[in-house]
C-alpha cells in the first residue's frame, strides 16, 4: 500500500510541476508577444538583420527600401532613429552609389528634405512596386541588373499626387540585389495629378 501511495504522490507532484511549468511558459510567451506587438513601425523596420535576412529579389529590396522611406517621411522618428534608418538604407545601396553619397552629407540632406515634407504636410499614402513579372532583368558590363517601376501616392493639402520612380538594381559579389540608382518617371500634363 505504501508503494502505491508513494507512486500516486510522485505522479501528482510531477503533474503539478508540469502544469505550473506550462503555465509559466505560456505567461512568458505572452509577454514576448506583447513586447513584439508594442514595437513601433520604426523599431520593427530597424530590427531586420540584413546580414542574415537580406531581401532575395529586386522587388523585395524595393519593398524594404520603401518601408524605410515610410518610416523616415511619415513617422515621428528621433534623431537617433533617423540616423539608424539612413544606415539601414545604405545597406541596400550598391557600392558605386555609396561612393557618391557620403554618410554625413546624405543624412543632413535627407533630414532637411524630411523637415520640408513635414512642414508642408506631405505624407506617403502608399507605394506600389511592380509585380515580379514586371521586373526587367538584363546583363550590363558583366553585371546582372534589374529595372522596376514603383508608384507612389502622396497626400498634400488634401490632394493625392502620383509619383513614379524607376529603380535600377545590380547584383553584388554576394549575389544580393543592391540599388544602383533611380530616376523620376512621373508623367506630367493634363489629368495626371
């Protein structure tokens, strides 16, 4: 009888420990989920580690680039966050583009542009990168290149404006698509606003 009572006691103790342990696990997981959910858009964008999670396609590079732009132009970022976003943006740039954009100068010019946007009440409403089938890939001077268009809707003074940029990307030695440059491809004229 003592053996049966001892076994029953041990089983009950193990079940209680398992239930308490499972409850603690769920409570901790809930706290982690709440911490992730409470991250700002800027913190979420900055949390991406491009050394481990680099966007695999030209379209994904432009999508992440636009997430950075949205944070810069639409969010109330601290000076530190703006600096970190500029650094993150530069991780997407081709070496040749980096060579003509010194970090300090780029940060200063970008901050002035952001201040002007906010002063004039401009906001990015949406961006629409080309579909994957609309990405034009080609070879140029021994490099794999890609070209795609991204449309933007911008709000100012209660009016929507459309902007269209054509991005050119180039594969680097690590086979990552990097932004080589862009140009404004917005059509102007009657009925284009």
